[in-house]
C-alpha cells in the first residue's frame, strides 16, 4: 500500500489534473527506478510502467521521461513502451543524436577522461550521446573517488566550452549547454500545455524545478535542499503521486 501524501501536494495534484493539455514529466533513475551500482540493472519499480501507461492514455495528457541517460539507453534499460515523449542527455537529445563538430568534441572528451578513470579501481567511464560521465559509486576507496571527481572538475571540466552536471557519485561533462529545465520549457511550449508536473531526485533536476516554478507542480524525491515546491521521501512516495494522478484524471 502506498503512503499517504502531504495534503498540500494531494490538493496540487487534484488541481493539476483538471488542466488540458497537461504535461507529466519525470526523471528516471532514483525516481521511477532505484539507483543501482550497475545502471543497466535499474529497472522500473513494480507497477510504475502500468501507471505511466494509464496516465499517457488519457486524452490531452502527455507523459515524458527526461533523463541524463541517452534515449536509446533509457528505452532499453527501462523496457517501457507507450506513447511517451523521450528526452535524453539532460535535454541534448531532443531532436536526435549529435553530429559534426559536437560529436568530435564528445569523442575527444571521452578519450581525455579514460586514463584518469582507469587509474581508480572501481570507477567507470560512461560514454554518453552528448558527453561523458565519470561514475565512482562502485569505487571502494572513497578518498580516491572524491579526488577523481575533483581532478575531473579541475581538469577537463574546467573547459568553458563544456557543461558540468554533478550528481550522486557522478560528474557528467557535456559538449552542449542543454539542461532539463530548458528541455521541459521547450516541451511544455511545444505541447501548449496549460499545466506541468516534474518529478526529480538529483542536482540536475533542480534546473527543471526552477524552470517550471512557480506555476508547475514540482516534486523532489528524497532529502536535500531543493527549489521544488513539494517533496516525497522515496520511491513509494512517487508511486503514491502516480496513483493519485490516475485517480484524479479518471474522476
């Protein structure tokens, strides 16, 4: 059984459900799926796929997944299917993959990061469609992990042409300045949405919260400072939000 929601959040969701067109957007990792040491193992929480599909089936409602993952990775890992909008690489993958000079810069960045990551056992370099990410979640030496992230930030990450996107045990460097906030605004405007919701848990989701404030319903998952107007403690709280929306949209 899902936990009860804060009354202010429940009221905001019920009011949101009256609007059409309506945009319902969410981050994936840490929101719809638990964070895993192996990102490929981060499958959706039980019942989440069904809830998203039911929301997307409502006339005038668009469900969007807005992730730091590349779109192809997000689709493959989640296994989700349906009439969803997919926005990857923190908004860089909105109109397709990178090409030309941006693709060359992305590959050069990954080549520069590779020896730094290889020097720290357990660290992992993720090649992304718009850049590269250094993961240290599985590095046993936490001091070495922290130093690696600091060295990446002070080294390749100091290039003003790159955009740094820090997260939980990860630092991503992107060759574009796209962020989740600009992607959400672009999607909202494209749809002509009269209202929008965004669920997120990480530092990069703060761009989305700020972009949709003060009119959107923004929900932080977990602890930490946030620009979001509402908060749920964990993924059970996310399920409660989705269930509330399903009920409100069918009322």
